C-alpha cells in the first residue's frame, strides 16, 4: 500500500485523564475507500481515539494525519475546511428536537454555503431519499423510531458529500433487524458516494457484514490491525475472547 492510499494515519498517540493513561502508543492507518471498524470492549479507548480523530482532544504525545495534514498544526480556516470534508453520526443521533428533520439536515449548508434555500431543500430531500426517509422531512425527531433517527442522522452527516464519514456506535439501541438494515445502508452509501468510513462499534455482527479492515483496541493499545478475514481467523487470545463474548451481536 502506498502512502497515497492513506486517508488517516495515527502515529504514537497517547492520552491521559488525570493520572490514568487511556491510550498507549496507538498507531494505525485507514485507507481511502474502505470501511474500517475500530472495535474493543468497554473502556478499551475507542471513543477517546474517535475524539482525537475529530480533533476534539489535543494529544499530549503522538500525531494524527488526515488528508496528509497534521490536524494539530492546521490553521482555523483549514480546520473548518477539514470539518466540511468529515461527516459524523453520533451515538444518540444528536438531532435538535426543536427542529424538523428537514431543518436539522439543512443547517450545515445554510451555515457554510451561499446556496439558495430552494436548492438546499432539494439537497436535503435527495439525501433523505438515499436513506429511505423521504416521507419524514417535516417530522420532528420525537416522532421518529430509533432506526429512523439513525437514518436521519446519516442523511445529515452526508449532506455535504464528505469523502470521510465517522460513525460513533451507530447501532447503539437498535434491534438486530434495524442494525442489519443500517449496516446495509452505510455499505450502499459508501459505494454510491465513494466515501471512506470509520466506525466505532462493539457490534460483532457488523464486522462480518461491512468491515474491510478491523482495528482492535484492548486496554488502550492496538493489539490487532488487519482485514476482516484476518480478524475473524486471528489466534490472538484477547480478540478471540472478544468475538466469543459476542459483544452486542
């Protein structure tokens, strides 16, 4: 693999909260056009890694490169440009309850583009169509089921056609059928829109369905990085134990 294939490169990342070190020399890479699942048990450091990738935390040691740039060294304008190339699905959906689905999804283009409102509405309806939610444009989040909320959050995350999509436990709270449907939708959108997807998850079933690559964290360390098949066939005791427990599957 050439360096040009890497859309994200994490090198020697450490993180601490008070006296407790949460990440220990974490290093991994994510290739363009792939779905990478970052997995691990509770307290393994998955969420902390994601927050560093989103530049919500500054690492005391280590470097995160996205699109070839050290995100700790970029200017404020470059950071805004970076964020517009990154869609994010948060665990709880994070939709504003006082706004309709249409209004929630329209916020980003309203704020960062000078497109006319009619065009923005067309964009929103197009994205809602992609996630099979066209009829929900004028509903409020409180009127949506759990699966519909996740799909609305997905539509919002892809409204600006970002090349990079982060998903934070997208299957949390979903029944197995809804989880499988969401996985299928993310895979379909990745192929249609040419996105690179980074998913933080504890759902073992998602690995076999959509993962190109797996990064396994255990007690703040990367113990495994490789393909889905390599992960499923690994002899690593901690990874075998993780699969055997069937976390969330």
